[in-house]
C-alpha cells in the first residue's frame, strides 16, 4: 500500500495538468501584437486548471481521503495554486501547505510526511528518531526551461528537508528522449535486443549536490551504537571504508581503469573522506568536453572511455554563496573593453549580487547593439523580454527594431517577443521602414547575397513554389529578417502564377492587415505587386550590362536607368541601417520610355523596400568580389530587381544573366 500511494501526489499533478502539455510547443514568432496568446494553448487551458484539479481529486477519492482548503488560478504567474492539500490512506499521510504548478515550474511549500506508520528500515527509522524528524518537513521545487521543438531541457530541482539535508540537481539535456521498449507498446513486436528503455540525446552538463543539515552526524551516532562504537569511531570507520570504495570504483570497468581514471578516483576518494570528516556540501558534476551521447549508457557496458568522456568531478566544501556587489563594482571606466561592458550588463540584467536593473543594462549594451555586435544584440533581446516597458529613447526604437529583426533571422533567443514589444511602440510606417532597413542590412551578408541570387533565379524561371517559400520565410522571419510587405508581395506573385498555398497566405495576410492584427499598408503593397507583375510579364526585353559606379544601392545604372549592383560586406549581425525606411526619399529615376519612375518602383526584388515605401537612401558599400560558378573568374554579385527597393527598371533577362554569372 505504501508503494501505491508514494506516487499519489504526482498523479494529482499529472491529472490536473494533462491538458496543458501541448502548450509547450512553440508558435511562429510575431513581431506585432496579435490576438493569439503567447502561451499558446496554455493561455486558454490554464485558467480552467482549478476545475480540472477538482475533477482529478474527485476521481482519486475512491483511492484515498483527499481534502484541500482552496485552489485558484494566478494570472500573473500563470499557475494553479492549491492550499492545504492533505492525503490520508492507511499508513500514508502527507500534507502540502501550498502547491504552485505551471507549465515550467512546480513548487511544494510546507510539505510534511508522517513516517511513523510507514514501513521503514530500522536504521532509517532510528536516524529520524535521533533527529526528532519522524514527521519530515521541507520544500520541493522543480524548474525547467523547455525548447519543445528541439527537445532541449534545462532542469533545476531542489528538495530541502528541514534539519536533515538538501538535495540539488541541475542538468542541461539536448534532444532528450526516453524511449520505452517496443514490447511495451500494444500491438508492436519487440525488436531483438530492444527490451530495455533507451536514452536518446546528449548531456551537456549535470550537477548533483548534497548539503548536510544534521543527517551525517546522526547517522554516525546510530551506526556507532549498533556496532558498539562511539560516534567518532563510526566516523573514522566510515571514512576509511568509503575512501577505499571510491578509490577502487573504476577497477571493475571492462578492461580495467586507465591510469588517468585511477588518479581521478584517488582525488574523488580524498574529497569524499574530507566530506565525511567535516560534513558540509558534497558536489558531483559532469563536464564533458563535448555533449555526451546518452545512448552510450544504454547500448551495453559502460567502459573507461565513457567515464572519461563524461569528465566526472567530485568536490567538497562550504555551500557556495552569491557574492554581494558594492556600488563601486558596478561602474566602468569610459574606455572599458566591450567584454567588461557586456559582463556588467548581464550581471545587472540577471540581478546577480545586486538588484536587477534592466534599464541600466540596456544603456550599457545599446551602443554595441546598434553596431551589430551579436552578443550585445542577444542581451538587448533578453533585456526587453525581461522588461517590455523598459525606457528606450525614441530615436533608438527603430534601430532597435532593425537589430531585433536581424536577431530573429539569426534565431537568437527572445528576439521574437522583444520584437513584438518594440513594435508596439512604433507607428505602422516606422515598422515598415525598419523591416526594410533590416533586409537592406542583411543583404550585405554572404547569406543575404546568396538569398538574393536565389530570389532572382526564382523570378527569372517563374518558380512559383520557391517564391511562395520565400513569402513564408519573410512572414515568419525564418533565416531572414521579417518583412511583411515582401511576404505579401511574394505570396501574391506566387498565387498569380497558380500556387494555391500562396493564395491562402496572401488572403490571410490581407485579413490580418484589415483587422489590425498585422502592420501591412495594403494599398502600397498591392501597387508594388502590380508593378512587379507587369515587369515579370514583360521581362524578356534585353538590357546592356550594368555600369560601375553610381549611388543608391551601391551600384551603377543600366541602359534604362536602373540600379545594377547590390550591397556588399558581411557579418553575422550586420549593423542596422539608420534612417531610410518610411519617410525616406530619393530622386526619381528615368525609365526606358523616357518617363520617370517614383522611388521604389521598378524591377524584381532586391534588398530594399517595396514600391511606394520610400526605401532607405543611405549608400551601401560596393559589393564584394565573388567567384563565378563555372569559370572561376571574379564577378560582381548580380543586381537584384529593384521593384522592392529604390531604383529604376533593369530588364528581367539582364538581371537573370547577371545572376547566372
């Protein structure tokens, strides 16, 4: 019966939260406020968890006497809160003063377990009696960060038992899966050699620590009396026995222990003996040089190579405490290196050793973030995610949006939610301009130039499926900056070519823009799309090669006056392009028929803005020299069609020929 109820509390927890599990999956990032709850399904289900808990308890009352004094949903912490939970059946009786449960955290406060009626072994019962802890009390916390798509887990768990000790566990697991045997799956036959559970994934780091609060001395007292020894004699005997056992712990590995492992075992033995002589805190950690493949622990016998790859370490000493920082430690010289600036900003942002100050952290990292420093942009995203309402100077909002849009393309954590927070402070025109600036900066990177060439080729060959994929990529900010104007234009073009999936995206963007869920000036987007479509239909006219020099997008002009060269440069996170975007202006360009084209009208897509947006006018550097695909000669990257930038109207065939080079 004791075993049956040992898992009763987890059963209550699982029953109350089963419906919230799907909420852990991530949704597509959105840089503007949408009606969708950022918690996904959890945002809909969590408020109803009190009623689900009632149902779970009512169902389990056929097994045990279960009562509680109250339950509610906390909308601030998005947690189910249960108070005064008591479970009683035969020998089992435990109480939880308060239970807080959310999708990524469980806190059990004021836990008490009455052990007097449990069937404990004599030594354990005697130790608890010696400690006066026959009713064990304490606190249990479990906290984890889950990247659901990648199955990555950061787990932190603690169990503090008053007057006994504290257990801590920290683990960083990558792609973690626990696979049940196929024979356990109904209707499936067991594969040979696959009757045991399998671990899949990698272990990046792991720590397990025990902090003594009276358990070890009580154990010496109880064991000493049973063996006719004094507590000191029991301590000495335990130290010798444990030291010898740890020193030889690797001797039975297949093939024996290597000299390196034997030396490590001696160090472990010394640490364990030091802990037993003066109990305080014992830490066992694993620090593999490379993430350790967990399948190696279940695919057969663990050998010396596996142990060495895990890089285990054992240490003892006083409980680690967070150093408290004085104000003098939070100041930097004007010429302090960037590494020191970022370190201080992270300390302020995390609130380690000093109260959190996201505003000050933001001030420190803003200059480097505006220069495109990847580490600074990552901290910028974290700072805004921590405090979405942190003060930012008005003139820094648009450049911050640009930096975060580029960070979204890079896949940096917190970029999507921070982009949403900044977007809420900008006007629609400012958002459109910032998205154009982000694309223009991204086009200066090698990956941006390759993407530009791929888009040119897709338009040249009328590859509607690829154009639709580009539309989704611009909409989602997947591996390229988010740009809703381009997403709409590309979807419309692909739909006009017969792609039904693109037509659905086009219509969804239209509805979202009309309802205010999305920033998309439809009139300008449709005008730009019409101009591009006309160019595609008449894109077989020949044009002479582009001339060097000129301004605008960093290139010269073609026969009909269009820009010919694209931006150059490279960088992981290119420096955001200040200015430009909505409200920028450029001189009209001459068209082939002698007329003039408004800024932003003209050719196929290339790293600026849609027609009519008023693209960025800051001159870009000359493009880098690339090697031709076939001959190996040095060539200039092909000009992207300027219909979604500023510039004129180079013919499609000429653009395609340049791209082919």
